[in-house]
C-alpha cells in the first residue's frame, strides 16, 4: 500500500519498485536461461558481449560495483577482479543476492539520502555522484543489458520471457507478486 504522498517512504518508493522489478526481471531471465541445453550460455550469440554468459557476468559485476558504491563499502573497481562464473545456477544465486541488497538499500532510503553523494572509482580517478543518479543509472544499465540477453536467448533457441510485466495490474506476471509487485 502506498504511503501518504510526501512521506519519506513515498519519495523513495519508485526506487524500491524499480529494485523489486529488477530482481523479478533477473529471476525471470535466469529461469529461461536454465532451459538452455548444456554449453549454450557459452556459445556465440549476437550482442555487445559475444556470449550470453559474458552478458550475465557483466550485469552481475556492474550491479556489484554500484551496490557497493551505494552502500559506501569502498571496494570500487576491485569488484571486477573476480573469475567469471560459468555455472548459470551459481551466477543466478549471486545475482539474486546482490538484487536483495539493492532492494534492502532502496527500502532504507530517505529523501535526504537521495541527494547525498557517493564515490565511484573509475579508471581515471574518483567521482562523486548522487545516490539518485547512481540508482537511475544502475536501473537503466540493467534494462539495457537484459535486453541484449533477451536477444541472445532468442538466438540460442529459447523463447525470451516477457520482462515488462511487473508494474501494471492489467498484465502483471503472477511471479511478480513474490517480488513485491
């Protein structure tokens, strides 16, 4: 249920909804990925990254990077110093864990925190960004690359799932309810 307009939870509510939508979309995408035959996620498929597994690893790493920045943990670019995960079940579990962190972070947001700055470490130095800008960028990045994974699934022979049936009542996926829709 929505809070009274103007309350702290109402201001942060769209960020919570987007974080929940993100978790649902990732879970829905991975459910389709798990129907691929063995080895298919590592097969060549059209996209920014040459394989589906590389796209999924990229989504996960960038989510780690921005959630770390939002939480102020300070790992920065160290999050990229990891071995790529080739087991889609393990990668789905890791993605779900970072998705949960993003939901929890968003639920705890206050209006004042949306305007606070967070440091992001880039190859050429540190940059200050607002929490709201980081969240908006992160959600856009996720949609962008899930769209590419969608095309890669199709190229690998799996019907891509609908990933936009979360917010509206008239076409909400039944699975969206478990993620707060």
